[in-house]
């Protein structure tokens, strides 16, 4: 699931959390648990691949530089 989530964010950087959850068939609870791993800093045991930005009531998801590097490495 984490790999699919990172890949989906890479396809549309800045996607809203609700859009990505719907697209991947995840509940918001599942998405939030995945984001704890993907967005938390490495010092806190996370992967630091995704950044969540809050815009009023809307949360958007973006790849970090580390996330972009991972995607670029995995592409042929």
C-alpha cells in the first residue's frame, strides 16, 4: 500500500488526501496511518517521503526531495 500511495502522489503532486484515498480505495483512517510512516521525519522512525500541507480545511500531499529521488531511481 505504501508503494502505491507514493506512486499515486508522484503522478499528481499536490493531490488532496480525500482524492488519493478514494482513488486507492482507502479509508481516511488507513491513509492517515500510512502517512504517519511516509511523512514523519527519519529521526522519528518515518521515511520522510511525503509532505502533507494544510490549506484551510484541505490537506494536500506532496513528495519531498527524498520522495522524488526514490521515484526517479525506480524508473528505468
